[in-house]
């Protein structure tokens, strides 16, 4: 079983701990605390690794390397991961926003028809 794991820091309304989902990705944060773990290999301990910026972009519905942009006068290929994680965490998931706006448009068309 591979799951997304988000370690929450102590903050208002939340404590430290892990949020786990077997099928869906959890909300991405602006920090780079998103990790994957895999416990399918019963002979070894659980493996943990950080999600890459590209994996986070895909979870949010963005094209690969969407956040790989020039940064502080450096070319895009030298863009560090930190600003990419922050940009992804501050964004809204494209498929979700598309769904919301399609529903808003449909509702607006029904009102206009009256």
C-alpha cells in the first residue's frame, strides 16, 4: 500500500501527527513536508521519501515542470525546489477549479434562461 503522508506542525486547530489516505492524496501544504511511504515490503522497514515537485504538480493537475521557472536571476533549470513547493501549496487544484466554474456557468445559464 502506498499512501500520501503529511506531517502537521503544531498550529491553531492542529497538532503533530500524520494524516493518511489509502486512495486519494491529501491536501498539499506550502512546506515540503509531503512524503510517500510504502509498507508493501514486509521484510524491510517502511520506506519514506519526499514527493518531488513534479509529483506535486501532477497531484494539483498542472503540467510537468509548471513551477520550474527562472528564479532570482537564475535560469529555470536552476530553480530550487523550495519555491516550487511553496507555489504548488499556494495554488488550487486545476480539476477542482474547473469543476467549480463549470457548475457556476451552468447555474448562471439556468438563471439567464428564466
